[in-house]
């Protein structure tokens, strides 16, 4: 079974843009959140897997913390069935330790083993050491629902 394009779009709009999904249940549909809140972007040293959480294979270095991205059009842009970051997503600069990031995650919690919603592989591994500040340019971090 596969979602239709219309369902994929409505799902992503509800989840990432905090927009109602009309005509699900009743005419009011699935309602947005009163407060949009944020999702948290994490970096991982390997694929966290389908059963993983935000801390599964999460990297660690001095200065690293997950980055909050608002669940609004200021945070995300949807094109058909793909969601992308609207603005620069910039992690803390490494001031100690090293790490190699191969994957990213989009989850619900700023720390701990929160719910990992979407995940993806980086186009290339990123070696992080003293002075490196990982970042995603606007539109560089994408996830597709199909």
C-alpha cells in the first residue's frame, strides 16, 4: 500500500508546517497544534534504523547539541512529497573531541532518546574535529515520504 500524493502532502503539511489536514474524521479534519513547537535535528555516525531513536548512533563532541527547527514555513518547505529545511541549520562548533557524521535525524526531543520521525544519509561523510561547525544550507536537508 502506498500513500497518494495528496495524502503525502497533507501529512507533511500537518507534521512540519502545522497546517490542518481537512476532512479526516469530521469536516474540521486533523487539527494543527495550538503551539507549533519545534523538531530537533541530530547527527549520527551510522543509520539509526527504523527502530532507532534520536540517540541511536548519535555523534558526540564538545559543543554538539541538537538544533531546533520550528514546525512552520519559516522552518520547513514542502514540495510535493518532500520536506526541506527553509533556512540554515547550524550545529555548535567542535571545541573538543572528534566525530564522523554519516546520517541525520529529525526528532521530537532536544536531548535523550526522543522519537526519531525521519532520517536520512548525508551525501558524504563529515569528519568533525576542533574548529569544524557542521551545517546544512537552506534546502540541503531533505526527506521524502512515499
